[in-house]
C-alpha cells in the first residue's frame, strides 16, 4: 500500500503543480475566460489515463498464463524506464518548471482556445499515463486486495490537498527536497519492479534460472508475516529470490542511486516553495 501511496503522491503532485501553475498564470494575467479550456484538457487527460489503466488490466486478464507473464514483464520494464526518466527529469527541471509552463501557455493563448486545451491535456496526460503504467506494474506482485487502489487514491488525494495549499499560499514546502526524498523512495520501488519484471521473464521461460535461488531467508522473513508482506508490497523484497532477480535488483539500484545522489552542477538559486504566478 505504501508503494501505491507514494506513486499517487509523487505523480499526483507533479500533475497538480502543473495545473496550479496554469491556473495561477491565467488568473494573474486576467484571462479567467480560458480556465474552462484548461479544465477540459485536464479532464481529457484524466479520462485517457483511467482508460489506459483499464486497458492494461483488461489485456492482462485475457491472456494465457505465459502471455500474461510476458505482458507483465514488458509493462514492468517499461514502468521502470519511465519512472527513472521522470525522476531525473524532475530533479533537473524542477526549478524552471513554472517558467517553462507559463511560456508554453502564453504561446497557446496566442493560437486560440483549442491550443490551450491541447497544452493542458499534454501537460497532465504524461503524468497520468506514467501513473497508470507504474501503478499497474507495482501491484503485479501484490495480493488481490483493495490496499493498492486505496493507497494510490489516498496519495492522489494528498497531492491535491498539498497542491491547493501551495496555490493558496497556505503551505510552504521545499519542493526540491520533496522531489529528492520521494525520488529516492521511488528508486527503491523501481528496483523492486525491475526485479519483478525479471521474475516474470523467468516465468515466461524467456530467461532461465527460476529455481536457482540467490538465498533463502524465509526462516527470518516469512512471506505470510506482516513484515514480510510489508517489504514485498513496498519494495518487492522476497525471502527467496532467484539469482537473476537479486542481480537485477542490485544492478538497477546501485548505479541509479549513485547517479541520483551526485551533486547537480547548477547555479545556486532559492528553491521555489509555490507555483509562480
């Protein structure tokens, strides 16, 4: 549930910040007449994201065992690629995001209402599609309960509340630190998803070694214990991984964390605490 909550919080806040920047710009520039176009684009992006998630679920449910394992593996590896790119992109561009969005919206306003709708749609759709794919991949190894769905719903709700507070200047948070810490946690989640993708490839007989275990700590980490279920649900840490799974987890986690923690070579500027208007 924690992994799903983190996905909803991180991705939801990115989308919420995008929307709040667009709204603040229109309000401060006395272009409130264009707000319906922004909301139309946002609604279309949300609908596309929900539809994409439903399509993933429907496709997986209507495949045979081998096909489903291969499909799950592909979606897991794609989710890892997207979330890794997103983490580093946000780390690099978080400071300039507001100005970039305002510039794009200014250009869209000159082109007409449809351009505003498309601009808002594209700005939010990327986050929504990433959320749907990442959520689908993250819950593949989870038990069939409502916990993952509840977790992502709470995460999205929290992100909306935080975004509204930032827009109204009721909250002051350091967004650079927020995205750094959530980025670190998402790297751990992505490492688990990558490990699970390798497991699915072994289940689909694409990779060998499904029964060649790296270690077995089931005596101290029972899969049916609350802490075993917690680690499995959060980070996909299992008591009996194959050698390929363990290697995949380390190969992704170590270099990704190293690159993420490298100091950025940028000029020191005050961190933004709220969307600029």
